[in-house]
C-alpha cells in the first residue's frame, strides 16, 4: 500500500527530531510537532493559539524576525537566524531558526513554518575544541619521539622539535609547506643519510626507494642518520591521505652486542606494547613493560588472560573472524585497529600489528600494539584546522582560485563564484580565461606565460564585469608552482581595487589639468610680455613724436598722431577684453550633462543671427546624436567655429557651413567645414595659439586671434581635441574629437 503525500508529510512532521512550529499571519501558533512541545516545555494545547513572540528570549530578536517575515504578501527567501529562545520554565537556549513562507496551492501566503535547531551541543563542542587545541599543542611539546605530518599534497603541515633535532642536517629545509621530497633531497645533499651511497646513481636509487616507501608505507624500518644515529621509522596514511610519521631513536639499543639482549631490550623498552601470544590456546605468553604499564596488569595477571578479554567493542566471534587468516596461516601479517580496556576499566584506541612466527617449535603470534589516542586527537585537530581554513577562504572578500597551468580551474571560493554568477561546482573544470573579457585575454595570457621558476609570482591589474554587468578593477596576484622545472599549479588571489583606481584616475585628471594650466600660464606670460607690449611701444612712439612737435611749435600733425594713439589704445582694450574672456571660459568648471548635439549647434548658429544675415549664411546639419559634456562650453566652441566660417567667406559667395558627426568605440567625432577661403596647412597648429592671426589687416578681417585658442581649450577640458584637416581644399574643415 502506497503512502499518500499528505500522510507522508504528517509522518515526517510528527517524527522530525527538531521542533517545528506553524504560525499564521497574526503570529499565532496554529500547530506544533511533538519535538516542539518537548523542547519548549509546553503542552500542544498551550502552544496552539500562543503568540510566537513569547518564545523569543529577546524582544529585539522578535521585532527583527517580524520585520523580516511580515507582511506575508512580500516574496522572501527562507530566513536563517541564530538567536536565543525561551522555554516555559524561563530557561534560555541558543538556536538556529529557519523560517519559510507557507502557501496555498494557488500561491497565496497564509502563514509561515519555523524549524528550530538547538545549538547548545554545538556551542559545547566548540568549547571542547578550543580546549583540545591547547591540549594538542602541549602534547606535541611533550612527545619525545620525532613526530611529523604531511598533507594530501605531501607538504609538511606539522612536526615537533624532536623531529627537527633528529634530522639536524636537514633542519633548514624542514619548513611548513615544503614537500617531503624537498626535505629528503636537501638532507641527501648535506650528508644526512650515510646509507644513500657515494655515486649519483646510488643516491638516485636510494631516493626513489625511500619516496616509494613513504608513499606506500608498510612495516616500521630502521634508518641510519649522520652523525651516528639510528632511527626506527614508522609511517602510515590516514583516511584523508595524510602521511603521519613517528621517529624513535634506537641508537643506544644498536650498541648492545648481544642479539638476545638487544632483542629483549628493544621489546622491553619500546613505547609500543609488545605481546607474544600462543596460537594453540590463545593465551598471552609475554608482554613488555609498555604493555604492562598501560594495561595496569602484572605479567602474572596477563598470562591468565586471553587477548579477547582486553578488547572492547567487538564480540569474540568478530575478533575470531578478524584474526582467522593469521591463525590459519593464510597470511603472516595482519594490521588492524581496535580498543583496549585497562584494569581500571578505562579504554584507549590502538593500532595492532600481528605477525605469525611459525618457525618456532610451537607457533606464536608477535603482536605490536600502539596507543593512537594522541595521534587520533592530532588527526582530528588537523581536520578541524582544515575546516577552519576552508571557512576562512570561503568568507574573505578576495577571490581565490587554483588551476592547472592551462588555467583549468580546480578550486574556486564562493566569493568569486558569486561575482561570476555561477556556483563553484559549475566553474570547476572550466578555464578561467572564459571569465575574462575578450579584449583583455591576450595581455593576461602573456602575463601568465612570463611566470618562471626565477620569478613565479607576479601581479597584474584587470578590468572585470560581474554577473549584473557592473564594472570593477581587480589586482590579481598569480603564483605558478613548479616541480622539477615544470609548472604544476597556478594559484591566484584577486582583490578589488576599484576605489584605488578611481582615486588614481582623479589624481591623473588633476595632474593633467594642472599641466594645462601651467602651459596656459606660460603662454599668458608670453602674451603679456610681447603682444600687449607692442601697442604700448607704438603709443610711446607717437607720444614722443607729439612731445617733440610741441617743443618745436609744430601742431599740424598732432591730430593724426593722437588718432594713432587712440587706435592703439582701442586695440589694446580689445586684446585685454578677449584675454579676460579666454581666461574665464577656458578654466570654467565643467558641468557635464547628456544632450542632443543638434540643439547645441542650433543655439550657436542663432547667437550669430546678425552675422548670418549679413553674409547670407546657411547651416547644414547631419548630427542628431546624443553627447555628454558641458552644453554651454560646447555651444561656445561651435559658435566660435561658425563665426570664423562667416568671417572668412569667399567674396560674392554665400557662406555654407556643414556639420556632421559619427560615433565609434573611442568616442564621438564632429566635423565642421565651410566653403570659405581656407587655411594654409602650414599654419595648422599656430592658429590655435592665443592672439595668433593669419591676416594682419584688421580692416579686411577683424579679430584678435582668441577664438580658435578657446575652441582647443574647451575640447581639451572634455578630454578631447580639435585639429585642422590639412587635406581639405574647398574651405576650412575642423575635426572635434570627444571621448565616450
């Protein structure tokens, strides 16, 4: 019989170990499962109809949750909060609260469902973890044997001082992050291992065999070290593919001449528990000092025990099945893990190695048992540290990636994945070049190709666009990891420098503006010292001539000389007025806005209505585009260009001014051309200087030479430019360029 969905949901609801509360739109509890009544101490009847606010330990938490969930008409994702809740008896407990909308079949929100997870045990476990870390640090310092741990990439993550002291010649290379092979090669080069041989071939073969033994550890083995030390080496691989090693100094034991004495002392003095067990009756024949002290039994008491009496957690049948292969002779060596019980009832985890010795008159089993309580604690501590590291990596604001040398991603933290708009799993296996804008790929490829063993780390700045289309600047630090001269992994860290780039841009703009102002100041100094002095010299000349005539009594030319002086004064006044106008407009604060170019052109032409009528001028515009800039300044620029076209027209020919514009990836290009007398290409730059005129006769062509200088200054203030088209022959053509 198939269970209906309704009955299935009800069964889940009733049997769920975590409290579940159903709350209506008025925050009244309308349903609660058995776990909720047990956790809060209320009966179901007391909970139903109760205002959910009464379950919060803090009114602030209650208010925050109300604002997050209500009104129910708002579409919100499930809400997760950690806060304190209150039981009926007034006691408070920490909890993780998950609240989801409760909807009818047609999508109408009618309430919410709250799932409560009690965090009391989690917080207790956290406190225990902190205590355990302190114990771990103390334990490592207290261990007399050399202890070392390499991670799944065979990089050193932990070792004690005893390990460094044992391998004193290799100590400079025993650094966190170095691989076992790196440490081994360093010791080999500095004479740490006398058994490695003399020739290069012998040492290479020794290195190969030692690495193979490290990667596939088996039985403990003896290792000779310089100067004159002998170590018992035992290594194993954890479930996380970590390599854990213990080094026990047995130099003193090796000096014992008698093999019997040496064997007896080894067995009696090693830290491992050593047992000799009869295959015939399963009784313990002998046990060394470590076994007796750890188990708290005397030798006589142990001989009356069966190994099954010492094991915890396994039934006699299970143990018999486990050791059956070695008892039957099917295998000679068996390694397993179990739990031993001491005489006082306490227990400890241990790793047991059983070896069948069937060459004796009566077959026996030699058993080595190692207390692995501390080792497992260290492994758990390492696992916690790994978890903490992963949590840190996932929560820091920087982007972190790992990839193969061809940029295929093997790891991506969540922050980078969210930026791209994919999950981390969706990004892994893809090349991160896929997430780089096309125009930046060649530069990035060249940057990565330049990484070498001599310089494996380089930084670069890269423009990036997130999944929402928003632009950012990131500084990437790229580290290429090399092994044996070949790149094996690329580790990259990206940091948001958008604000820094913005500040740099502002400083560059201000520096450019200052440079322009300095140039203009130098130009202004030249104008004051040259152009403005010229009328003054003429005024002085005619004044001297008048003084001379007056002194001689001549008066017939006084009116002419005074007229010359008046003309020069008028010319100087015009120059000063135009210079003032230039200074006011050229350094006016830019107020950018978006407007239609055709509107600015029409306003500039209308400002010259009198001049247009005088020369019967015509304006042809094909520039109905939108531009960004200061409307008033750009209108003034076009007005100056139009005024030049109207002023320098051909005699007897109606002036025609044509304007057309085009847009491109770099910005806007506006072309203003006329059918006038044109400009000599040789003067294409001179015409943009202040008070630079090509026509000296002001009666024929009036002006002071300010207009085009002001046009260039206005264009440059918009980060643009204006130039004369020297190829145009049917008049004058100016090209104005404005950036996007």
